[in-house]
C-alpha cells in the first residue's frame, strides 16, 4: 500500500499537482498511509493531507450507544447501515448480530491500554471477536446509512474546501 500511494503521489506531482488528499476508510491502513504521506512530503515536497472518515465527530442526528461509536468498528451498526443504503442486496438481513469487542473489555480493565489511548496494541478483527465482526449490526438501518453517507460526504467536502485554501507558499 505504501508504494501504491507513493506512486500515485509521484504521478500527481508529474502532472503539476502540489496537494494530495488521501481518504482512508479502513483503520488497518492508517499506519501505511502515514508512512506514504511523509515519504511524499519529504521526497517530493507534495503537501499530503490524510483524512480518516471514522475520526470525524459523531453526527448529532444519529442516536447510537457510546459503545457502538467506540467499538462497533467492523460490521457494526455504522458499516452495516451504510451498506444497507448503498448495496442492500449484499446485506444478509437474517444474519445480523451483536458482536462485542475484546477492546471494550480491555478498556474497562486497564487504565492506559485500549483503542484511541496513548498505549495501543495491534490487532486483527478476529482478535476482537471470533466472528471477525465487531459491533451491533442489529441496530443498522438503510435510513441511518443514508444519513451517515450524507454526513460523511459533507465532512469530506469541507475537508476538500479547507485543503484547497491552504497557501502552499510556506512549503517551498
């Protein structure tokens, strides 16, 4: 992934672009995208801005339990709702489950170790729940999915406007 993003950045730079916006929708890609972004900045002087959609503030119009916002990160209410809105035929409605995350248990037992804390651990989805999914998909709805897509799209549009307004004169 690092080399793919770096190559995209090289191509963008060769076309005269000086800014690159990288949109991440998968937490497992964050570290690789950070490395690629810094490489593009240091080697090509390209301004790279990375956005993780899942780090945007919670939309006020979506009412979900805090544990779902904090731990329902893989096949939970959010992702399932968006899939229901985008590709409803791919959602197996009879198989929706509430799968708790081991990270939730970990956070309740340890003061410093856990998701979004100073001390983190590297995990795979199957570490968090044997099913490979984490979160309460039974809370999902296509209506919620449409609201989420609209909200995240608006946030991303705002980021694009912000990036377009960055003055590059300080970056050489």
